C-alpha cells in the first residue's frame, strides 16, 4: 500500500499496527503518525531488531492492509 494512504488514514490503521506490534504503546504509535521511518525506528527500539528486519515487517504488514 502507498504510504501516503497509510499516513492519511493512520487512525484507521493504528489498531492493526497495535495488533501486529503489541509492545508499542499508543503514544509511540501516535508519534509515528503513519510515517514509515518513524514506525521502523520504534520497532527497532522496542523489539531490538535490525533496520532491515523492521522494514521487512512494516512492508509485510502494509501489504496486507
């Protein structure tokens, strides 16, 4: 999915992101606000994964939206 769409409809997709990455808080998801780089960074921090792994997870998640 195009990230402009994700960003524009972030409030709708935030619940799905919360299901996928349950350790992320609502505040962290609000800070990301649909910005791909921000979300990748939050996943890296919280889950201790590489940037490449976090980007892969985000891409897989967004392709299912």
